[in-house]
C-alpha cells in the first residue's frame, strides 16, 4: 500500500474551486487572489457532470480546457475531479434506474448529490466513460497533479438491483445457504432462507428498527459490508478507467474521517493517497480531530495523507455555525500536518452565489476583498508553507502504541438490541485514544489486517467482533512481548455477529484468563467506581456497562466499589510468554483511563514525547529524510510554557532557536526542526 503522489517543491496549498458557477472575469480575479494567498493546487471539476456532458452522446470540454489553461499559465496545478458526484437531470429523467431507493422503500427523484445507485447499469456505464474521456484528454498535461474520483462517497441504496447484487455477494461469501443461515442464526423468528432469491435487503419495511437496531444482525451487518463494497466498486470503475489511459496516474477520492457507513480500511488499497475532509464541530475536543487524522494516516500503514478539505472560517450545516476564532484555522491546519498531512486544502475557494453552500466559509467571500481577517490568515498560512518548502514531505509519525479501530465492530455493536442504548462505539474509542494522546504518546489506529509487530502496547475497547485469525494475532503479539488491553465487550461474537460458545471473551479467554458471567447496564447519570490495587492506586468512576468477570488465571488489579458486585473483579492482568494481557470490564472515566494507560506504557518502556504535558497542549513528531520535526500546538486561549528535555533546534515558522523550554502564544504553533535525533525507538 504505497502512496503515489507527484513531486512537489513545497507542501500543496489550495482547495475546491468551482468556476462553472461564475463568469470568466471572476476566474481571473480569483486566480490573482490565489497568487496573493500562496495557493497553488486547485480541486476543479468536482460537480461538473452536466457541464461536461449535457446529453447522452454529447460532450463539451471547452470550459474545462479554459480552466486548466488559466491555472497552467499562472504556474498552478489541478487536482482534477471526474465530475461524477451528482447525476445530471437528463440522466435521471431518461434512465430512472440511476436513482436510489431509500430505507423506507422510496424511489428518489432528481436532485441533490450522492444520488446515484452504485449498481445502476446506467451509472456504471456513463461514470467510467466520462472518467476515461477526461484521462485521454488531459493525461499528458503537467497541470494535472492528481485525479479526484467523484466526491465524498456515501449513503446507501435498497433498490431491486442492489438486492440482486447483494445475493451474488452473499453467494461468494458463504457459498451455501446452510452456511449463511448458520452465520445469521436465521432459525430465530423463522428467518431461515431456503432459496437465494428469498433474500431481501434489510430496511425499515422488514427487519430494521430505525438506525440503531435490527431484528437480524447478521443480515444487516452483511448489507453494510456489501454497500461499502458496492460504493468502492463505483470508485474503482472510474479509477480503473483513468489508469487504463494513464498507468502512472495518482488517483484518490475524499474520505470523511470517522464516517460510519464505509469501511475505509477496505478502500485504502485502491487509493494512491488517502485524502480526507476535516470539519470538526466547534464543540469537538482537539483530541477528537487528532483521532480522525490518525485514522486517515493509519489506513496505509502510517503513510502521509492529504487534508483535502477544511473550512477557512465556518461551516453551514451545523445548527449554529460559529466562526473559527482568530488563529484556529492556522492551528487546525498545522495539527493536520503534525499528524501526517502532506497537503493543506480548503472548501471552498469562493463562496457560492446561491444554493445550500452560499453560507459555507471560503477563502474569497462574496465581497471579494483581501483586507479581511480570513483572507489575511489564509495568506499568512500560505507564506508559512512556502517558508518550510518540502522539508516535511514524506515524513512519518512513528508510534509504539496502537488503539484498535474496526468498522464492522462499530456496525455490529450499534446494530444490537441491548445491552444499552447509550453505547456509542466512537465515544468509547475516542476516550481510549485521548487517554494516550493527551499525555503525549504517539498513537496509531489499527485493525484486523494490520501488522502489530512495531507496537509495544495495543489497547482496545468494544473489540466486539473477532474475525478469523484476530485472536491468534493478538495472542502472538502478547507472547512476543507486547502489552494488550482488552476493554469493554471484548470477543463477544464472530465476524457474522454470532456469539461465541462460552460467551465473552470468546477465543481470547485463555489469553486473558477470565470469562464474563453477566453484564449490568445502568442509565446515563448512574455510576459505579473502580478501586485500583497494587501499584495502580486510586478510585475512579465508571459508567455505561459493568461486566461481571470470573477469574480463571489472572492477577486481580481492580474491583468494583458499589452495588451487589462490590469487591468483584473489573481489572485483571495475565502474563503470557514475554508479554501481558489485561482485561477491563467497564467504561472507566478519563482520569482512570489516563492512570491505566500510563501504567501500561511504563510497563512496556514507552515514554511520552513530552513528560507532564500541560492540558490543552498537543505534541507530535514526524521523521523523514529531511530530519526530525517536533510539533507543539497550544489549543488554549492562554500562553503556555512547556519543557522538552534535550530539545534543541529551530522553529521553522519563526526562525527562532529553540531549547528545552518552549513558550507558545495562545493558539500558537511551534514546528521545531531538531538539531539531532537520538535513535531510541522506546521513546515513541
């Protein structure tokens, strides 16, 4: 899984530009302003299907020729979209098979975007045909830096064509109906399938009970897998059409971070570079955004990614669309770079004159002026990116800690009826990630197919599904010297969401030395407490779920403090081979998680990048051929001082020499090019 990107002399800077919404004089004005802001890479042709193909057999590339010519004449480059993110009106009218059917069985009509059925013969004919024509026309042009297929793939379809394709997908997965019925436990409620054509897509007309629960988890889980694969297939049709004309083309699409419907791990091998759109809510903690960057970086084994979109100022789809406060856009941009971004880009370059994104932030506002706070901040960041050149490009974030993140487990946990409606996969994983990140540990997010060999600590929560081979991989990790934490609801079910015989933790029972007898669920606002023992001293709150652990071969390190199970085990450790296997049976509060993961890292000999990291300060390190780069980011509105033992180097943003004591202004950033790097892998 290699990253294939053109060579840039500096970090690319730019974003989505939609000249089809404007007359030609506005284009010239825009390009002039781009130059002032240091912008050099423009995503174009993202939503231009009708402009390029106004009829079934009619193509017109005149406008796109002019757009690319204008960029080329100013030394700028294009991330060239295939334009297929919204079907044209003529296509929806003449070929209604192209439109989706929703979970309520309703056939959609023309309008909006992400509106094509991925299994529509019409869509699968016209979309790759257009991509191929674009590749033939522009494949030899240096102005095209990389190719952007469609836009933010998402959604689902439940039409008869998707249902038929789902049956074929299931035949390939299970081979026989007996295997399928066993995997789904279809004897429940007489759901047994006796012929392939009896299989129907799960929707609100049959087994679905809203977004969160379903009567037949195996069926719903497989449809979620199938639809992710179907949309990936739509992407691959266009990517393959481009590569057929340009074998060396760099092809991608823009992902959406922790986007639930699509298993991006399955997508990653087909992306030449991971690119994603970062739109944190104003209420999101910085660690939440950091987790999303980390996830995108981790999809291709730590290789750099592109920050394809962010807003310069405000969003338009929140209930209340607050402006980014002064310095926040710059801070969030450098946060992306700190976590592995090799491009910084925006949506949008000029505010739309109408429709639903006319109030979405932009580099160029409706008034078109440059003497504004937002434009000045964009230009300042552009100058900083010019200053650092290409020195950080290609560098990576070395990590010795991993947190488990798996889309099918996410789906399965939230498909289930019980044990609590308050269970949110993303909330629990984010809390675990934050416990490491907030203390200065570099973290990767790993899944079932990832190599665990470079990590010393691997922690999980809601590792609910254990696909074939996962238990063996985790066991080998521990026996080889790793420390594993199995959190709440570890090893409940197999990859079809069929509960393991003997109950949790299933195939990890021997490794962990415990089994789960019961699970208590209390409403939000009700808590118990965990009393840590031995070197892990302290009492901390716990909520949500409370597993009753039966210890078979493990050391007791924590007990519940209240209720009828007060004094019973909640935290255990078992030594196995050269390593340790831990089990935590509840959702521990933030303070307790910090104490626990710090202890795990100490046991593994993993030290934080900065000891005693102040709250609100974030630290990461990237390493590459250009050297070692320490990023310090202050997410608070107050100045902050931090001591980094042994640090010596130069702040590339200010040119100032840096020693062990670093002062950061409010929302400030330090990018320290270290004078030397001691090769101590335990440090990461």
